[in-house]
């Protein structure tokens, strides 16, 4: 079979009707992807839509290889499977029990006299696409190929890390008597689902629901104790009714408005693209040119809350790094707005002024040029006739770059002289006006005064274009002026006096000079003091179909905006068969003509609906509130319920959401606080960012053009070097490095990468659960290392915790019977535990409780492992001790714990059993180290119990292998014993044996 030939779907049966019109192409499976025990993975494309899932080299022998894999799988399945314990029976049993009995349902009405614990995961986004090709195990002769869409291929093992942590906390708090709110839902509007719909013609609602079902089944298979009765999806009208309601409240308060803003416009695709759809100035789909084009868009005035968003960070129990990122994003700075008058060709002042914002007004005498953004509104008035064509060309080039590309510090600065000059108000000098893309029209005033001697970016630009550089701040080091660098610090002001303007700041300190410049500018009308923010208002519209409709209409006769009535919410998204871009810049909703044409509910006049939709962020800004009261059709959330459950006690998610999601949520929450919907100023009391789980370590070797291996430390990576991934079994560790087993002189590069489909290093949790069980996966994810740190996945590592659970099972249930099954019940007895057994138990209780509450889950597991090691040395297994340990284990490994609890004679779930409490009496160290002297000389130590008698202490000395040799053949003259402090043995003369002189 040729890998470059599309294959007719009729060749593969049975086949989903969804794909009857699709064609497939096989491509080589990445080397690093380990064979799946249930299925083989391929990158595919749907030929009739040119849908691209992955880019790898093709290989003609793919199918042949896959057939051999199927044979291998069949062979493995014929072998008897030996499991450390019967997790394959236990886990489905207890998942079914929990669901049937609604074990984790939080009642609508709870006992509010009890403490509450609201623990929340950043809810998942089930909206990315891939394919998985399943090979039936029906023998090579009658292989049946089944294709299964994986648009939203589900979780990889990195996803359950945070979910497991929150579940452990939720289970602990339930057992400690708290009312626990632990819900789950879906952030289901978004771009990937719509892109998939455009490529395949499948409605995004269909793929989104399929993805949600897939995610839900995976989460349930891991035993997470979510209250599924509170499940929400941002795509459901009964949910986005309240998203639309919040928008109307923002509109009423002037916090939602329309403005002309630049967007990413792709002429070839005829659509506006999101930032993530643009790569290096071209569209991700098709590689078409993208330009920046002004378009009327909805904006949310988050800047009105900038100070409150900044100030209230101080009271939050969040990672300091996250708070600092938000502070930097808000970017509050104090400075001045100064006005520079534009000059005509004769050097006379025109009736045009350029306003600049600067945080360094003390350097105004050092401003030797101005820079305006290519999109500055005054630019058409600033271009000379001779420069107009060059400036227009530069504007066009700048429009093809993203804001990130334009402001990249490392990039070479570019610009064009406008042909005009402006007057520096401080000294009256005429300075050139340049146009440069490193200045953004969306920040500050869209113009800057450039002081090249004291700003690195301005210095690089001035040096490139031979613009004068004037020093106005004296560095501490006099030689710095000749260093070829800008000096950005403070100091004594020089070269800053003008009799024309009346401003003289020479000799002043920078801070005092800045204050004097602001005072002078305010007095003379040349400027004013100004507080500025990097924070920009939130662009709140997408020219897309798959999003919340914006609940406003535009009157046809006047274009005036009118909100729809709150009683008419939700404004449902109309069904569309064609959701492809219009090609005109209008959103796809413009195609729903009968839906777009409407009447203004207040005046009855003809009107047109807004056809842009809300961005994906909208539904996730407030979902935590809906979980408190998910079925309320009369209000967003009941005030009594909100007051009890707010704020979220612990919110767990990735650091990638540190700014936008958390900032937008805080903004909406503060608006809702101002209008009386919520009772707290902040939504999330404590935020925790889990670390990233990296794929398994990959070992890379290097070959020269002759095909010979070369050591990584001597390889010329810039030359013609071939990289090769080496299997783990061909690698050994040598000192701090990894080398080829067959040639230890060849050093390899060992590196773990973030899991991604393109690298082929994704580990599917379904496969782990199938082989080791959900409890092993949960336990391993917590045991890998500190929760907040990044760590590397290792399949051999999960085998360790799997063995621990197996040992726990055999300790309590007993060894397997000859047929491999296990006896009913347990081997625990009803006898009284010994002091040592109780001490081991309570030390474990104290450690596990402390570590869970401190989210140091890995060390809590270590404590339980130590307990099991100790318990294996006991002669008997007291039931009271084992029951307490099973309760300790349950937050981490709930399935095995429930089964052991049942076997110990309990008919109900342990989910609400009181969590064990450590008895301080058993935590005291009852043994002490006693120094031992022989004839006054220190010879060693022994371990004794508190209150140990002199006779018992001496007996221990006599039995000690090291100390007893000093006593052999000696008489004891005296013993000096200070209880708990010291034992000194004084020896008499050496004994003389009979017959020996």
C-alpha cells in the first residue's frame, strides 16, 4: 500500500457514517511513541478537506508494521495476566457504587453551621482535534480497521495532576466534617471546534458534545469525587443566558463600548483571525498573508478597575510570581504627558500637537527625536510630500506584524523619517518625527519622546539612523558615557537649562527634577502629571460562529445600539449549516438572515442583531459562581448560597492562566460585587499552580555525514549533523552523562520535553489505568515530586507505587490463593494493638494529615510506605490499626481503600467516615540515646527507653557488639548511672584464669 495514496473508506469496515466521504493517508508513527496496547496511532489527514493532524515522514511499510503489532498484541492477550491486586474488578465496582448512590453530591441546602470547603479545578477545554486508528484483534486475515474521531482526544497523563490534588483535598475535608463543593464542567466554546467544523463540515456542537462525553468518562475512570449533578457547559443556553446578562450589566454602566481597533485580517481567507491563528505574519491555515486592519469591535473597560485590581492583590494567598505577573500586566506607572508642537516647513508652529507619555520627565532636555506608531491617528498630517510614499510602504509592512513581533526587544529596530519636525517644549529645538513599529498605537498615547542617551531601545535606534545623542543625567561612573551604552539610572541632571522656556533643572537629583518638570509643564500648559497603565481595555468580540451571541441590536435608521430585554435572554445561537468565513469580514452569523433581521424590543423599530460573538474567555470568567446554584433560572446565583460558598477556597490550574483568565475573572467579580450580586471582593482565596509533567526522557545521538556516531560534547551542531533517537534499552548512565551501551565513548543528550502530539511523547491515561489501575496513576502523579514543580514521567516509576498498593492489599487481605484469586475478608484480628503499633500508626496519621493540608502529597505517600514496611514485621494485624490506615489511604487511592473498608466489615462507603486524628501521646519519642563511658572514656552509645533502670541499661551495653568487647574478661568495680544522661562503667583488675601466671 502506497503511503502517499488516499485510501477509499470502503476498504475499512465497519466505518462510521461520519467518515463515509473522507479519505485517509497513513504516515509513520513517531519513534518515541510506545505502542499502545489497545490501538496503533497514526497521523492522518482527510484528503477531501486537506485536514492536517500532524507532519511526519511517510513510510510505505507502515501497514505491514502495524499488522505485526496486532499479532504481537494478540499473543500478549493469550498470556495469563497476573496482577498485584484485582484493581480491574475493584475500580469499576466502586465507581458504579458512587454514581448509583450519588456519594459525592452536595445537597442544594446544606447545614450552614458546618465549615465549608470549595475546591475548584480550572475547568477543561474539550476542543482540540486528532484521530486515533483502532486495529481490531481479529487476526491478520480478517483485520477490521475502525476509525474513531478524536476531536478532543481526551486527557494525557499531565492533565490529572491537578485534578488528583484537588480530589485528595476534597476527600480529606469531607472526612473532617466540612461541607465540600467539588464540581466539574466544560469551557466548551472556542476556536479549535469551529476550525474542525470548517474543515470537515461537522457542526461544532456535535464534536463538542462528543469531546465532553470523552473527557467525562476519563475523569470518572480516575475516581474523582466530583458532584456531577452540578456539571455545566458554557455552550448551554441556560448557562450563557447569564453570561449575556452580565454583558448587559456592563453595558448599563458604560463598561462595554464599541471602538475602532486593529485586528488580524486575512484577505485570502476573508476572515478575522485570532492571535493564535497567526504565525510569523501568515495564517496558520494555508500560510496566507495577514495584515492589521481597523475594525469596529466591542471593548470592555477593564482599565476602570486597574487600581482595584492592583491593590487587592496584596491580600490574596496566591503565588508571588502570579501576583507579580498581574502587577506587570497592569503596569501602573507615574509620569507626565508632555505636548510637542508640530512645525511646518518654515519652522513655524502648526495647529497640531503630539502628546507623549513619559515616566522620565527629568530627561526632557535629552529628547532628540519623537516616534509615532504607524497607526497613529495624526500620522496622515505628519508626512511630508517627499516622504509620503515611503511612510505608506512602511505602514503596510508594519500592519503585517503582530504586537509581539513589533515589541520584541531583541529584534533590530526599524523606522522611517516622516519628513516633519516638532518643537521640544523644554529647549525650543526642532526635533525630527520618526515612524517606528516598536511604538504601539494601543499603548500610552501612541507616541514617545526618544531620549537615546538614557533608553536602550532609543539608543539602538538613534545609533542606527545617526540621530544625535545628548546626555542629561550624569552616571555615577564618569567613564560610562564612553561605554557605547545608554544609562537608564538616576543621578544628577546636566545640560538641562533654557532661558527661553524658563526651565532650569541642572544639578538636581532625577526625582526632584522630574517633579519640577511636571510643575513647569502644568503651569505653562505644556503638559500635566499622569498615571498610566500598560493594561488595555479588553477586546470582547470575535468574528466567529461558535461563541455566545452578544445581546444587542442596531437600529436600521440610525445605527444606534440597543440592548435586548433581560426577559428575552438567552439569545440563542442560531443553527447554521454553513459556518465558514463570509469572505467580506462579516462574521458567519451574518448568514443567518432571518435571525439577524429583528425589531428593537423597546421602540419596535426595524433592527439588526450583532453578528460578532463573545470571546472564549467570557464563559470562564464567572463559572465558579454558577456551580453554587447551577439550576437557578431566576438569578445568576442565590445570594444566600453565594454568601455561604464564596470565595473559592482553593483554585488549582496551570501557570499559563496566571494573567488573562485570572485577571478577567477578578474584573467581572468586582463588577458583580459593585452591583450586589456577590459578597466578596475577590473570587479566589488561594490559587495553586501545579507543575508540568514532561514526557519520558528522550536520548539523542549524533552522526556525522559519513553515518558514524559522534559524541554530543564534540558534535558541531551547526554543521551537517544527523540526529537519531536512541531507545532506552541501548543507553547506560556513565557518571553524570548518558552514553551508548555499545560504545560508551559516545555521549548522548538526555532531555524530557513537554508532552505534545507532534513529539509523539503523549502518554494516554487510559492505557496506564488499563495496566496498573486508576489508584496507581493517582498515587504516582502525587509521588513524582513536589506538586508545584515540573517532573518527568517514567513508566518504571509507576510500577513502584503499583507494587506498594499490591503490598498493602496482600498485607490486609492475604496472599493469593492457588488459582490467583484472593480470599474474602481480611487477615486482620480484633486484638488490642501494641504500643509500638499505635505509635507507628499515629506518626503516619500526623504526617499524612500535615502533608495533605500543605499540598506536599509526595511526602505523605512516603509516610504510608514506611507504615506498610513496619506493619509487615508485625506478628499480628490489629483491625483497629488497619482500619485507621485504610482511611488515611483513601484520599489518595479511593478504590482500593473502599474495597478494603468493605472487607473489614463495613457496608457503607468510607467517604464520610471521620478522618483519623493523631494522638500526641504516641508522637513523643520514648527512646533516647545514652552515652556509654568505660573508665571515664567515651566508647559509644545505646538506645534506651525513657525511665530505663541501671540494670537494663547495663544489660544493653553487655549485649552491644561494639561495647561488650571492652567488658570481656574484666571485673566491674563500679557503675555510675545518671538516668537518661550517661552510664560510666569502672573496671577492676584483669581476671587471672587458673593455670595462667
